[in-house]
């Protein structure tokens, strides 16, 4: 594992372009398993989670070529089904939560899928019922090998049906959508997630020959086809990285321009940061964050404390609440951060409290942040990144702190942020990467 050594107190200045969207990449790369023909995907981020998924598909027999930086071709003409039952496959897919989205394509095309309990962030329970209940309704049989902790799914032919999701799961919707496009008959997925990344996956599948109605809504109607063809697809910029840059600029009193953000796909994100008092100006498809020595959190109209909570799209993505919590520590005013989805994601606040932040952790889902305004600076310290989003939040805190901080286990940050140290250093940050011996 590696660490970051961060010298705080440096303001950033310049332009930065967000990477391709991690969450979209994991979906559309899995979708390449649905066809024998070549699929070309552009703007793929060079991050651990995505690279590990690409390597996993290679091991499964997919022919993968890097055509140029960020652009890959995938051709799943032949898949080694025996490998998908090997210990090596189990080990690699268990370490990558995105591997769960292999289920839909593998069942739809080959009639079988073996998936270990997936890994990923340690942020609380992330149940798979939504995936499996929908897959079973489509006609698959599920067995659990308790000894090896494997889910084994088989089907002779998936058949269209009505599916009402018990939660608007993004990965669950993606998995069921990929299964339904090759199922026999019509499938309705109601209470579907409608994030831009699911919309992007839907458009890609349509270019491959799928028949999908209701794209961008919470009700998707899929008429199954017998086969799909290849296509070209380009990923959206990563909205979570864009939000991270906004928060970073505010915390370090920096002036930056985030270029090529696809503003129309950011939803409520810019306005949510504005409610924390941060100036976010739209300039065409760019976002300009001017230098602010201080910013003040809004109150509700009746004067009560502002609450910022995650919600299914078009609500605020839960992946940015950790960043917004850190940003609030430097503001004037108070805010209640309500993380509804994951019960362990706020536990990193103990590190911020040790740095001098005033935060009351009410319970696993809620924290009150009492902003100490620009006169206050966090203290530097040694800490360890527990997950991707907490990791980038701790990096933001360290960049604004007085002194030199160390963050261990930065592989967690590398899972979701491409060469973040090099890109930020180019804007004036002081971040050194060291390898732990």
C-alpha cells in the first residue's frame, strides 16, 4: 500500500478536466459481454476499480485492446466459462464490487453466472437482494454455496416480466436492464434508478440494437431481442470528481475552472454546494470556482438549520456527502448531514474531530457540522483512508490544514480518482506519493 504526504495551506489555481465517470465505466464495460462484436468505449478513467474489471474480462476471454489513452475496444466473441468457476476468478471478482454487474450479461447470453460475495468499500451493508430478486423473476434459478460464499445462477431462457424494485438501486437497475435486453418478451422495470449513468447505459444498449422505452425515467420497458451488435460509446465526465473539485477549491481558498463538465448531467450538485455558501459559476460547459476567503451556510426559510441529505436521482448522490461534510467545517454556520443509504460512511468524522473540526455524530447516519469559518484551520495529522469517498475527503481536509499530514491506504483513493496527486500538484498542491515497505 502507498501513502500521501500532504503539505497543507497551498491554494490552487488553473484549469482541471474531470476524468470519465467511474460508475458508468463499470456498467458499460460489463455490457460488452452481451455481444460477440467489437465495442469501443472512450474516456475510460485510469483507476484501479476500472482497470481491475478490464483485467477480469481479459481473463474471461474478452479480447481487449487499448486504442489510445482512455479508449479501449472489447470483443467478447468467446468466453471461457470454465474460468468463471475457478478460484482465480472468485478471488478477483470478490475484490471488486462492480463485478456483480457481470450477472445480467452472463445469464442473458450464456445462461449461467457464478458470483462470489463482492467487495468494495467498507461503508456498511450493501445488500444484493434487488439484483437477485429481479433476476429470479426473469426466470433464473439461484443457489448459494455457503461454504465457498458463492452465488450460482442458471437459466434456460430469461423471460420478460414486470419487476417492481424494492429500492432504486443503480447497479441493480443496470444488471436487470442488461439481462432484459436479451430476454424473451417484454420486461418492465419500475422504480428503476434514473441516474445519468443508467441513461447512458440505456443509450449504449439501444445503439447495440436493444429496444428500450422510458430512458431517463423510473419506468423502463424493454422488449427483448435475439442478439446485439457492437457500437461506439463515450463516457460522461465523473460527477463525483467534479463535486470533489468544487469542495477542494472552497476548502483551500482556490480559484479553479473545471472544464468539460457536461453541466446538464450534474443535476442538483452545483446548487447543493451553493447552499453551503460556495460560489459556483457556469461558463458554458465549464464551472468556475472563484477564490473565497469565507463562505456562509444557508438556513431554511424559517431559520432552521440546513439539512443536506442524499436521495435517489434527481436527488443528491450519497457519494458527495463526505466531501460536503468536510467543506462545511470551514464555513460559517451549521448544517446537518444525513447519509441515508450507508450506515458506516460517516464514521471517518473521528479523524476530522481529531484535526479540530466541530462535528457531532448523532448516529451512524447523521452528523451536525458546526462551521468554524475561515479563521479556523484544521490541524495536520496521520490518518488512514477507509474508503474512496472518505479518502478524497481526508485529502481535502489535509490540503486545507496547517502543517504536514499523512494519509495511508491511498489505494482506496486510487480506486476512484485518476492520478489525483499529479493533477492537483499541477495546480499548486503539495502532495507526495510514497510506497509503504
